[in-house]
C-alpha cells in the first residue's frame, strides 16, 4: 500500500491539450496530486531520475523515446514507481510490449475521468488496471477459442474459469464478487488459485498470457482480429 496522502502522478503525453486536460481533471480528485507533465519519454525518464513519483501515466506513442522504452527505463530507475499506459487502440501490440516491460496496465484515452482516477489509485496500491472495452473483446474471444489439449485453462474448475474470464476483463475483486455472488475473501482465494495454475505473478499477466499463447488475438478498436 502507498503511504498516507495523495498519489503523486507524472503525466507523459506529447499532446499539450490532453496533458492540460488530464492535469485539471486528475487534480480535482483529492486522492491524486499531478506533480508534473512532460511531452515525451525522455523527459519522463529525466523527471523520475530526480524525483520520487507513485504513478507515471504514460502515452504509448510519443516522438523520440516512446512509451515502451520509457517504461523500461523508469522502472529500472525506480522500482517502486508504477506505470499506467494510455493508448488510442484497445489491443495495440505496443501496449502489450509496454506491459511486458513492466507497466501495471493500460487504458484507452476515452476512459471516463472517474474511472481513470480509480485506476491510478488501484495501480498505486499494487493492483492492475485494464481497459474495460479492450478486456471485453478479450473475454469474448477467450470464451469462443478452442483451447489446445493440455492447456492450463482446461485444468481450472468451472468457478476458477469464471474468475479467469472476469480477470481477463480487468475486473477488481469486488466486481468479481458482485458478478459471482461470492465474498471478496473467497474471490481472493480463487484468484490466487488461477494465478498459481497458470504460473503467473499478477492479474495483468493473465491478459498477456492469453495474448502471447494465441488464446486471444488483438484487433483495432477492441475488435478481435479474424
């Protein structure tokens, strides 16, 4: 968990208008303190080199040093900093590269301000955040994919598979509990079991595992590739 006080956030985006808008919206939330805004990955790296920051809200595509390279270097410099990627396309291959580099999740730029603020706080507390629209398309494709024989998913119990499906949507424990009518403690047990069976360290890696193992394929604007 974070120390008491607002989550310090660094904005990294090459669009000045968006940086300003995000800063205004996020600073209106008492849980968040936008400490700086920069225009590219290099500037993000230099800021983190000299300042402690809880979360970097990182644009994935910027001129010069892009969000992938910046994510790698930011996390090398400060292992306690978390990176939340912003993207235009739901399942862009660069987003997955950024998550593999250590980002704690990804959201599309049309995410509602309240949802963005909530995601920043979750990520700062060690959780993961996934764009609901992107993960919904992931879920649809996961459910209709014919799994290869011996695939770890076939070893999940029916309840664990339901939890897996919701994890693929980026659902929080409380959201999973509401959907399945189970207590949050029970959900924590199921999530732990799913991660153990798949050999994955955290929730965001469930999405990446499905993508990298051919269970899901990315498409533009959240539409699974055919």
